[in-house]
C-alpha cells in the first residue's frame, strides 16, 4: 500500500485517530486537517514513531467552505487526487428534550454534525471522481437509526447525514461511496477509567481496522450501507 494517500477529516478526534493509525500501519500517507494545533500535536505523539513521517497534520477548518477548499488544494498540489477520504466528523451531544433545546445549541449541532459533512464532501467528492477507484467513506452512529432521548439534535442530524451521503453517492457514480454506521460506543485508551464498559462494545482498534479495510479494499459488491457490528440489534 506504499505511495497510497488518504485524507481523514476528523482524524484528530477519538475515532478518527484510530482510522489514521490503521491506515499509517498499512504504509499509507495520511492527511489530517484540524482547527486545533494541540489536537494535531497530540495525534502526532500518539502515532508510532516509524509512521510519523507519513502523517501530514495540517491546521485547517474543513467545516468552512473556504478552509476545505484550501486544504483540498494543498492535498492535490502535494499528492494529487487522494486514493480516498474518510469523514469522521461530528460530536456527541445530550442534555435536554427537544422541546427545551435552545436554538443556538441546535444550530451548533447542525453545523458540527451535518454541515461539516456537506462541506467536506462538496470539496473532495469531485476530486475523487478524477481518481480511478477513488473512495469516500463517512462515519455515522446509531442515532441515525434509533432516536436517542435527550440527544434529539444528534438523532436528527445523523439521520439527515445518512440521506445526504446517499444523495452524494447517487449523483457521483464515478466515486465509490460508503457509510459506516458504528452502532456501539468506541472504547479507546482515552475512555474514562471510572466509566463502565460493556464487553460487547467496539474497540478503537477494531473500528480503525474495519474502516481501513473498506477504504483500501477493492470495493466490488460492497454496499453503500455498512454496519458495525454487523449483527448488532439496534433496538436492544
């Protein structure tokens, strides 16, 4: 897999970092944008030293159209069209029933969990169309399928993200597109020591390896919708 290049938008986050680590371990060069230099530095420190030379950590805001365009152009100038893009964007929110959610909170969750996916895909999907076999993978969660009380804004944006990415896929048949719904919490070394962990929950290593398998695989016959774990009962 040497000389293959991937972008992981959200790669400085907890789940995104697991994807970055797995792709680097396979010999790829990985570009990671983030608004936070501290998070980029922490990501670099977490990557095994032999792989750090292939990590391109770039301060950039891919949730902003101008920032996403500048980052895309930087990647294209340095590496050409990437082999693939993973969008591990968004963050969890909970706290109030929908009848009490302030408009500014709703607007922020909409921006972080839905608009960010729209902007990133709008920037990179056309570039991938110029790359034979180019693949775009977005990560989503169980709230796309199951309403989560007190997390209504996330449930609404995750469900909308699902249709957003399906529409991008329908309009861009030259790009192989998939959505991976991660249906359990993801347990990593950053998990709080005093928080209980269900033995059935996924580890960061498992999620990272699965996403890397999808991105780097041939894709023949792979459906748009992918669920992890494959046999998880959403309504349990």
